[in-house]
C-alpha cells in the first residue's frame, strides 16, 4: 500500500491530468484535494480528448473510487454538467464511483457576481486575472465561517437559514459598493433544491472512506489543481489562487493524516508557462519566435478558460521552490517533445533584482516583477521523440537535458512525457512500488 500526492511545480498547466491518469492505473482511490472549476485537466486517450474541472481524472477507469475532498470548492451546476457529459460518453458516474465530501464548500451565484464586480472595480495593472468563477469569494466565506457546505444540501432548513443570511450581506456589497444587480434568494433556493436532489446520493464522509481504504491496504492517489507558484501562502501573491496548492494541503483538504503520505511527485513542464496576470521572470514576450513556437506546438491554451498561456524558458528557481515547499520525492517531466527542433535551450538558474541575487522567488511582488533570470545554455535536439517508448532511446541531448534538471533540483525523474496521448509516456519508476 502507498499514498502518493501529485502537485504542479510551476504556475499550473503542467500536465497533471495526464500524469494522474497514468498513475491511476496503479491506484485504488483517487482524491481531488483543493481548488475549484477554475482549473482543468486535459487528457488525450486513444485520440479522444477529455477535460475535467472538478471530478478526478481517475474517473476514466471504471474500477476506481474517485473522491472530491473538503478542500475543493464545488459549483454544483458545473459538477452536474461534467457528470452528464461523462455519462453521455459511456462513462457512468454513479455514487459508487464518486464520493463528495460533506465538508466541501459550495460556490454560490453571488460568489460569481462578486468576483466579476470586484475584478471590474480594479484599475489596470491591479487586476488579478481571475476566471470570474467565484473561487476567491467562496474561499473568503469559508474562512469567514459563513460558507455553505455540500452537507448543507441535505438539510433544507439549515441551507435556507445560511442562504438568507448570506444574501442579505452579499446584496449590500453588490448594490451599495459595486452598483451591481442584487442576488435573488428565491431563485437561488429553487435552483439549489434541484441540485440537492441530484447530488445527495454522492455526498458523504471522505475522510472516513480514506482511512478505511488505508487500513485495507489500498493505494491512494491525491491530485491537486494549479501549481506551487499559485499557492495563496507561498506563490507570487497576490497573483495567486485562493487555496493552498502545495502537497501539505493534500492532508488538510481530504482529512488524511500526514504520516501516511509516502511519495510526492511534482509535475514539471520542460519549459514554463503561465495564464493570467502576474510576474513571470523567464517569459518570452508575445511575438518572440521561440515563445510563439512553444505556444503553438505545445497547444498552450487554458483547459478551463481557453486563454493563451504565456510561454518561457525552463525556470529552475521556480522548480527548486517547488522541491522545497512540497518535499518532492520525484519529478514527472512533461512536454519534452515540444522542445524538439530548438537548437539551443536556456535554463534559468537564479534571478538578479536591482543588483541583488536571488536563489528563490522574492516574496516582495515589486521585486518579483523586476526579477531577471540568469541562464545557462545547453544543446537542443532535432529529432521528434513522440514515438520513443524507452528513455535510453531518446536523443543524447534530450537525456542530458533531463539529467541537468535532476542535477539542479536534486530530484530524480520518475516519469517523462513525450506526447499528449496516454501511451506517449515513459514510466521510469513507479511511486506505488516501494
């Protein structure tokens, strides 16, 4: 039995969905532990594309148990749409296959209304680049102890009382501070009564089920959303998400004891991307030929928003931050194939900010915006590698690039991805095999 956590090491979009899909083959339970439908995992299986926003991507395997932990915030409408879409593709999502934590908080319509109103009120340069899906306001209510949880859907009286109190407060802000339209108590109550009827069979105690699975010797896989530099505490604040994306939250966001975690695998894209606003030291500006080629060849558009991802060279300052913050025991290097054809590759080793050297991301956001990478250069390779199925068959320079990542990070790769499909993946070490 082993418990394995998978996290992103950069700003998200590293290819976690594909890695989780690969490791799910060896797991019995797959648990999503944070984030909301502001993130997406894209998988390509047998040429068919699947995009997941809330449901763990392990749902593609019919014999696995998938769970949504208490650290996830759920938009019930989006979740039900996702369930319906999977059902329509012949992948039945039943209460026996999916369990939703009763302690997971719900994204309410007024959260989305506030999200849009607050972002619109910010001046240019101050905007966070929110997806407008109500993520931040929902987490604010959770911390403010006024949130509505999935378990509240099972108690109509408690749900109505909480909704009424929230509507009064939120409408004050919407109408008085932002001059926006007020939220309707009756409309939301009616909408969520319908949601409750559909979701009630899925809601239960995830922590208890995970403990039972552990005692029975089952393999458990924890998947997060976004990446380390979007962590609310340790990322490029305030250009971050509203939850803790690092591995420590796998336990908090699911109700699983930290002493039972065996491995933490960090997903590292072979170059670096970022969606939305915020500092990005190794960014290649739009119009740069290399950056544009990486964006086009890598299909760098957000799975949730469709927004163009900003592209840049591999930043090992970011990677080493992730190694330290997550306690990584292995790396999964993705999109190595996208670098094929580049004669020279750059690797960021440290930053300079106003004459000062930094080996980690500065906590001061003004300094982060001024950070400039100090690069080392290595030789690239011309060969296309998507057909390679053994690491030793990769071009020498591709192997040297992977080895350089290992040397700088101090963490060995366990997976190398050479293409988007499930089969285009090299498993160097199985983290579930002790």
